């Protein structure tokens, strides 16, 4: 048999094996069809039927291509064995070897992910997670390393024996082919797994920049009470705690809305949501063009290099026109076209095994940035690369690193997910909070009470995720220091919001203003190398105060659009203090919130309110006819150091509850009848803040849409 015919048989066997795998995965995916993102109305999906079909074909094509590469390993091993034994290449044995190679390599990669990033599997797993537990019990880093080297060794020996036998038999074409395949395979494997440590030596130019640099490191859904400075019993943040000994830690910093897009918009513009126009995560393309100036835009104007990098949680930093010159971020997660491209679970799970590398990031970004798949170590690596680049330049920089390390479903990488969890726990939430695979299931979970959750396991998972973030901060800041940039860089550790962990009725964020507000409060640590006195500030501050604070520390003017005030005095003066009211409103509920009063103003579930205004872009947004209704139904509060006043809009008017925070920190006792003057004063301030709403007016009881008769325009 000619060598050319042998090669064609090998290619045909690998191609057929890949086709069979692709056919099975595609058929299974379509039969058990799932989709990331919300259950959108049929008429909207009909507009994307052709797009969805093409997206599925694209995923199938990538599945075939990856499967062909894996199956070809088996075909080539069969060729090497035939050379060694002097047998001709036959199609059916080659097909069997191709299938074996696909199964062995895919299984090995799956085992690696099961140990090191199991929540990445759960994000696309259609089956009972308990199936994975007996296998997980057998895994360890040592065993996986041995398995990897065993596979590589057996493959290398097979190829080497085939090359030697081919040379001995004079089959030089086969010998060259096996040699080239071995070299190409090794190069591909090394290339996909090559992560050289970013350069740290000899790059000292950054220390001479004329202005201070600014490094911000944030984690989505990070609670303020998980730090030693706030008295948490577990040591979750040893490195950040050490940093805090040289900086100023604000333990009572409040965001205006505990949702990512409105919170980041207010934080990075210093403006209230009423002025940014960002009231939820579901923003149409027009609203993403902010009417106020972002911090990065101001820094661009004075010569800064500005960049934002992150995982699936950071898409809003690119979607909102804050001014970042460079963004290494996913598309908006609330984009129907992006979600459609992620495909059904079975095929998505297979592609997830092979897409988390530099090649997958560029070719399959929708899989790489899959929500719930932790990739924060890759974000940290990218941050270190950028810092090395900045150190070789003489311009100041602002780098914002924002990751979903602590976001629900609270999955994390090895060993963090098991660091605090009970060793004998084998429930559905072993690797991540169960039942959060799509918005529809999230709605159902959010309507359930405490009894439906393994609360301690959820808390243990969350605490492990916090611990993982602390290490990412350490890796980034230590790299900054190794570059000689620490003495010329402002560092900010922050979050967009916290989260409720069943303190009252529910989990999640932005759903209630009742209680101690763990989702409204964020950690905020500012380190300025010029002011190293440790200070823990327990006074009330706001996230809108961060931008003017940073501008003052960077010796830049504050624009008139900023609503916040500078907190720089806390860093510069030992006796500095402020008295600031913090305002907060609930976000858009995904569904019925446990504990919500029957006569509370409400609106339809989120999935009924969403639309796609522009079919070309695919951006999901709340329908205009519901926007005022949502704003009207928001609970709101005002907090000071001592008092908290809650506003609850009811069908027959508003209810107000007053809490004495000093004596009742968990806010159980309504004392409004005991302190009417305090309540009246706080009510006036809260109504004044609420009345900033564009298109709405205060009627003495509630916010109402402003009609043409009463005058339109800005409120």
C-alpha cells in the first residue's frame, strides 16, 4: 500500500470519528435544548432563528475541528504501530484508535477541570452533579500530573518507535510525517500552556512618571464584612489586611444601587444613578453613552494610559463609555446574540474544556467568557503583563482589574472551593450554588426561602471565593512592587456591591433595604504611598465619593458633574471627619422576592419586561413602558452613622421605617414613632434625592411619572 493512501485512510478515520462525535453532541444538545440568558418572547427569538442556526453550525464546526485534532492522535498512533509491526494501515482499526484517543484526551482534560475548576463544569452540566463526586474523590494534583505524563510518555514512545521502524524500513515519507506531527503537536501543546512570568527586572522607567499611577482591583459581589478590619472570624484576606496597615480602609462605604452596571457607572463618574441614567444592568445602546464624564476619560486628557481588564463580570466597563482606551473584556453579558452563540449545554461543555487558553479567547470568546466559569487567574496574569508594559514607559497609567471571583454561584478554582467547606458535604452545591444555570432558574431560586438552600455550604463556598480574591490581589501588587512602581502608584481595592447570604429572607443583591444592608455596603481600601498611616474609617461614605477623592490625590480638578465629595482628608489628616448621608435603592428584581409585602408596588418579572430594541446589536434592555414603573417601585433608604430611614412604596402610599443603627445594627426595631423629628429630617433629604429622577416628580406620597401638563424634562 502506498504511503499516500495510508495517510488518506488516517485522515478519513480521524474525520469520521470527529463527525460522529459532533453529530452525537449536536443531536443531544438539540434534544435537551438549553440556552444561556433569559427566556425571551418567541417573536424576538424568531428574529434570530437564522442567526441561531448559524451559531449552532459554528459551534458544531469547532467541535468537529477540535475532535479531529484529538482523534488524529489515535490515527497517528495506529500508523506508528503499523510501522513498528510491519502491518498495513486499515481504516476500521484506525477509526477505533481515533475514538480511543478522543475519549482518553477528553477524559483527561475533564478530570483536570473537575479538580481545578469544577464550577466551570457545573456552568454547562445538564445532569445531577452527584455523578461527579465519586470521581472527584479520587483526584489529586499528584495523580493528575502522573496521568498527564503517562499519556505524553506513551504517545511519545509510540511515535518514536514508529519513526525508528519507518527509517529502518525505508518508509521515509511516513517517518517525516510522524516526525512533523510530533513536533507540531508538542509545539501546539506547549503554546497553549505557555505562561511565561511577565518581566520584572530592568524595568524601572515607570517610577519616573510625572504623575501618580492608579491601580484599581475589584471583585464583583465582595462583602465588606469579610475582612479582619470589620471583625470577620475567618482569616480570608491576610494580604489585603496587611495592605490595610499602610492605607485607609472604609468599612461603611455604600453604593447607590447593588447592581453592577449602575454601581460602576456611579463609582467611576462620581454621579448618582439619576444623573448617569444607568438604573439597572439592562441598558440599551443609547443609554450606554453616559451624559457625564468618566474617570478614565479625564485621565486620558492628561496623558494617562488607561485600560480595563476582566472576566464575564466586567463587561460593563467596556459597554459604558467611561473612556478606557484599552479594554480586554467580554461583550455585554446581556446581549442576546452573544448568549445565543454560547449554545446548548452539552456542546458548550465540550468546547469549554478546550477554549480556556489564548487561542480559545480569540476564536471562541463567548465560551471563554462564559458566566460562572472562574478565570480570575488568567485575568491576574494579563494584569501583570500590562503592568510590565507600563513599567517600560514613562507615561502614567490607570489600570482597572475587575473580576467575578466572589460572584454567585460562588465557584472558585482549586483549592479555594474546598478550603472552608465540610469534607463530608455531598449535596448539590458542593462546587457552586446549585440552580443558577440560567436567569429562569435564578428567578425560581430567588423566590425560595432559606429552607431550600444548604446555607452553611453556600457561605463556605463564598468565603473560599473571597480567599481566592485575596491571593489575586497579592499576585498583582507584588508584581507591581517588583517593577519598582509601588512608590508611585495609588492602589484601590473595591467592589461594585456586596451580597445577602440569607440574613433575612433571601440571597442575592439589590433586592431589599431591610436589615444591615450587606449588599449595599462595599469594602473600599485606598493606599497612597505618600500617606502610610493606617486608618480604619467607620463613618458613612459613598461610592460616588471615590472619583473626587482620586482626582484630588492625583492633583486633578473635579468636574461639575460629580455629586460626591472628596475623602482625601482621611488619608492626609489624622483628625479629618465627615458627616455624609448614604442613599441606596433596590435594583430590578428578577422575580417575586421572599418577604415582600402583598401591597408593595410591583412590576412584571424581569423576563417579561426585556426586549431587544436594536435587532442588529442584540442588546437586551427593559422596555420603555416599564422603566418608570420599575423606578416607582424601588425601595429606598438613607443612612447616616446613627440612623437609617427606609422608604417602601405601597399601593396606598409610602411606608417609612426608622432604625437606630447604633443600638440596633441589624435593624429589627422600627423606632419611627419614638423619633419623629429625626424621621422628618431624613425623609426630607431622601425625598430630595429621589426627586433628582428625570421624568418623575414627587406627589407628596410617591414618585409619579411627570406628565406634559406638569412639565417634562429633567427632574
